[in-house]
């Protein structure tokens, strides 16, 4: 059964609401996520059609296949988006207790700096596996 959750950026100017069903956390270790967040980017899997956003959102085209959004006031990371399907992978830190999520997968695990290693029994996808998932080859 879905649960509605609400979150906000650091200053509260951006308000986000979404529904989650069996909340799952994902961590990304790619170079861009580490540059943006100074660590792994943790996102919370939500029901895509349920996401509502209010406030001063800025969106940056970070690659040919992805965007990154942040609060225009405080700079808090809001989401990582994929262009091919307009998906928003919401930052888990926006929600109390990370939306109740449990870590299920790490992306770009082969790029994870030694000091950032995450313990646990969850899937660890390589760079090639991650790119195949998020940037499918056009046929």
C-alpha cells in the first residue's frame, strides 16, 4: 500500500510530496554525484506520477541523458533526472528518515572511493551496468 510523504530543501523554499510503496534507497557514486553532494547521492524510489514540487527549482543539464535539480535559494540537491523518460530520482535527504527507505542498490559501485564504501547486502552495479540502465542505447 502506498504512503504519502512530504519533504523540503534545507531552507524550506522547495516543498516536495510523493507516494512511496516499499520505499527503496539507491546510492550513486558517479563523479558528477560526488561533485554535487561531496559523497554518494542517495535517492528514494517514489511513484513517478505522484511527485509534486513547489518552489524555486533550478534544473541543470548535466549530461546528454541527465539533469540535476537544486533549490534556487539554498542550493539543496532535489533530484537526479533522466531525460529519456523524464524521471525524477528524489534526494532521500529531503524526507524525514529518508522516507523510511532501505538501501537496495549502489550505482557506479566500481567508482566508489574506498573511504565512501557502504556496508550491507545489496546490489552493487558497475559503471557499464548503470549506464545500460539509465542511458539505453538508441536503436
